[in-house]
């Protein structure tokens, strides 16, 4: 193992070298790809990765440490906290603390529309790491909700509700949980970060999400005027504790707080065996082919940046207790592990070797996350990624359109909830051609919502072109980024709103006709594969 400190961008020799590099007139020598990082992070971080990429990691490490790689001179390092500031606020947004979860465009429509129903997709809340990392026992995964008295009260009520669940009618509780009967609903220890398990902070995120969605939709869907019926709410979850627990926390604050428990008994959770919710449209060899080609694209791109590879390898050896080959090669795996420290205010990890103590530094984190964000912007353009997403999301979209048709023909269900994972939302966004940042890299407790609306006409016999939908991702209306909606016969409207300063303003929006997504799914979905159906696209391509 290399006994050397990781790069420190504050090294005076590095700063001098960077100034010399920047003075060069021939900018073509710089990697055009790394220059794109200027759009993501500040100039210093851009220079940091450029200098690594151009000099090669070995020479860079000599420059940073001032010593050859074989040096055994003892070096003492100290653990550092990764603290929020203006330069790294984008990283902390990935944590999505409850105070950052706020209402956006959800439910805000003009008086000429009636909300028929909503289809909600969520990524589970904050969880523990997916593999063993160093110093995990010192990380406090409890959520501090003291800054939000309403949320703190809801959390306490929810905790009591779950703890007393055995006192409720057993048949109602069992009917609600369905295939998930027997799952624990709360962490055994509020501070514990168990591998892959929802944390107390994660529960708080979904309770807060439920509260804001209740404000947006509860009255508009007329849920307050009657008892919730079995046909009103449909809930799907993958068979992971974190997705089941996330769904129940959201439902509690959205529908059931201060309501009689019997409402729970009228809802039945349904299990999906796949994180794509693909139902019968799952097996697809072509999807695997496109996935391999896409993974090769990202792997080849990473190979062209040896300094980033070395940064990942060195940091992984510090972060993971038993790093394997896969963990030391994938930036996203390291990113996921680092978020455990970052999102819970814990110090970054260190490891002791015979001659020195090596620590992950804040600059290593910002450099890694800068590369990942830059790469994700390039990945958007990948045709292999797009085709992979189309095939993986097809079964889910069929289910979505089926629920849409049911909503406009029967006025039920009013709410459909899919509790899934980051990949669930990524595939869905990719299939719809949504490429905004907050859709392609979903953070914890991300929400992806489809609102189904009816235009109020004088004629009581509504026709298909009276119905529209819009897509809202984490509060932002992204409907007009969907290609098949741009040229459709959309509904245009506006509503009054307030900005962050409390000033009144008028916001305009456009809804996409339901006919457009039905046509896309039935007629145009498989055009990229020169096919007309899922089977041909998967097995003949």
C-alpha cells in the first residue's frame, strides 16, 4: 500500500505551479472535459483536478508531499469535519436535511383545473452505508428536529404510534402491511447507523415530506371530507426495510396523523420484487447489453483520468474497513460511503499505518464530488444510458399510464405511491427524457410527482382532451423538459405565489395532455430500437 499523504491543494508549491500552468497561452493542452468542472465548482477545484490530470498522480503526489513515494518519514494527520460553506453547499444538498424539504410547485394550479389524483415516487430516506466503513460507531445517525417544533411533535407522535401498533386491531395492521408484516418500523437505536437501514434522520425526512404534500394535496383531493377508502390509496414498495419504513412514515404524516387508525386498515401495501417496479416486463437482454456499454463508457472515461483513479483508490483504503477491488474503482461507491460522515456531521475517517496516520481531507471530498457531478452531466448525453433507462422503466410507465386512465375514468385512486430507490427515479427520468440535475442524481427522500388534472368545462361529459398532467421533481416543475410534451396541445395557466422574500408574483405553467404520454407509450416508445413492442426491443435488438 502506498504510504503517502493525499493531495493538499493548499500546498504553496502547488499554488505556484498552478499559476504557471494558468499563464500558458495554449489552453488546448488542458483536458476539455475537466474544464467543464468550472461550471460545477469554483476555480480552485477546477485547477486542482486539471493539475492532477495533466501531471499524473505520481508526480502530483511528489509535489504535494515534497517527498518521494517510498519515504517512510512519519506524518501525523488529524481528522477533519466537512463543514458547510458556500463552496460545498451542493454536496450538502445531497443529504437533504428536513429543513431543506420545502413545498414547491406541488398543488399550485389555477381555478380552471381540478386535481384528479397524484402519482408519487420517492427515494427512501437517509440510510446507513452499504458496506462496513471506519469509525461507524462514532457516527450519530439520529435526527435533530429541534429547529422544527411541528416536525419534532409529529416524530414523537409517530414513534408512539408505531410502538403502540400492537394495541391496534391486529387484522387491520396486518392487512395494511400485507407482505411486509413483521418488518420493524423504527431503528433499534435512534443514534445507530446500521448497514443499509433507514436512520432516524431518514424517518424525519419522510415525515417532513408527508407534511408538505398534505398541505399541497389533502384538501384538493377532498381527502378531508370523507374517510380514506381502500380504492383511494395504492402503495407499492420494494422489499427493503428502508423503502417500507419510508412509505409508512410518509403516509402517516400525509394521511393518518390525528385520524382514526382504521384508515390504515383500508390501505394494503403491495410488494415489488424489482427496484424498477417492472411487473411482468422485467427480463430484457438488450437492457443488459446497453448497461454494459454504458458502464464501459464511464469506465473508459475514468481511465483517462489516472489522478482521479488514484484519489479514489487512496481514499477508499481509508474509508472502507475491508476495501475490495470494486470499492476502490467506483467513484459513486466512495461517494455513498462518504455521505455517511458528511450528512451526520461526523469527522472524516483516518487510518493508522506503521509510519504515519492518513486521513481523508475536505479537498479530497470536493475533488471527488466535482468529478462525479461533471461526469453525470456527460452521462446525460449517452444513448446507451437513455436506451437502458427506456427498457428498464417500461413496466413502471405502463403501470403509471394505467393508473392515469383509471383516475380520469373512475376518479380513483386519488394517490398512488411508489417507494423505491435512486435507480427507480433515475430510470423514470431517463425514460421521460428529463435531464435536470435534481432528477438524474436523486438525493435521499427525493420526490418525483405526476399530477393528473381535469380542465373544468361547462359540459359534464368530459372527453379525453380535458385531462392533463405535469411532472414535479423535488418541487420544480419539469414538464416542459419532456420532449413529447413540448409540441403537444398543452394547457397554459398561471397562479399567484410568493418568493423567498415574501413578495407576491405570478407564475406561469404548462400541462401536458394525457393523450401525449399514452401515444408515446403505445406508438413511439420503441422507435429508438426499431421495434414496436417490449419483446422485440429486448430480444431482437
